[in-house]
């Protein structure tokens, strides 16, 4: 199954809103760190329901572009967003429909690892960013977060499982300076007491703590020279 087919099915089932609810716990902290200035153009790569751009518009983003590989995701996002300064389009991560040096910032939450060729995606992000522009790349699925590795078994798309070091190396190979890398913990997901384990989803409380509190979301920030 292709990325398009997989996530069209998710959108049709209303799972885009569920993704928004789960991701917001850490996405809001990533968005707060972005050096947005009035009038900036921002690309949300793998926009899903478009929640990130709706949040960023509250900071006077000049123009927001939400790109998704699934037409149904983009269609839903348009329906959720009543704002002429935000637009949604369907496209591939490795062939971004933007001119060179045309975007101030790129944001991506829980989408980068679905790229068919992540190195090509990084090269495209670098091409589209203006000098001094930033790429805030946030993922929950990465090598050090061992509790997330089983996700690949539940989705038909091949996912990229990089370590923190591999993310830094790939950013640099694409010509992006690595300004920051951080694990942002999810402190809002409730973790039951030890006596409640094992649960339907978790063998132990330590495993759940590792997933949400220790590793949470990996943020890698690249800056275009």
C-alpha cells in the first residue's frame, strides 16, 4: 500500500483528528521554539489535519502551506481551517512544489520517517529554505525509543528508523547546520501506578515511562546557511 492509500484511509476514518490529539502534547512545545516572525512563510510537511498551521497563525505567520501525500488528509484539513492565509496541497516529500529559497521555516511532526527517500526530502527542504531558514523535524519513532519500534508491524509503509546521530549526519549531508537536538518528554499522557501493570498495551510501567517521559519526541533543528 502506498502512503497515499494508507493515509487516505486514515482520513476517511477520522483518524487525523486522533493524531492531532496525541501529537499536540509535544508538538506545541516544538512550535513554541520556532523563531517565527510576522509575515514569515511556513511549510508544514505531512500536515495531517493542519493543526500546526492553525496554531502558528496565532503568531501572525504570513502564509502557511500544509503539504500532505494523502489527498483525503489535505481535503479534511481544508475543511477544518477557515483562514485564507493557510493553504493545503497534495505532494511528494522528495519533490516539493516550492521555488528555491522561498520558505522561511519548515515544520514536520510525526511524518518525516514516511518519506520514500529521506535524504532526498532533506535536500528538498534545504533547497526550499531561505538563507537562515529553519527545519524543525519532530519524530516519536527513532532508534533510541525502543518502545516505538513495533509500530512498523502495524503499518504497510516502510518507515525510516534513524538514531539521533543518523539524523544529525543526514541533516549535515543535506547542507543544514544542526542547531539543536533534544528529546521533548510527553508529560500529559497519564501513566498509571505500578500496580496497574501489565495493561493491554504495556508490559510494565518502566516501558511506558521510557516511551513518554524519557524519550518522548525527538526534535532535530536544521538551519540553512
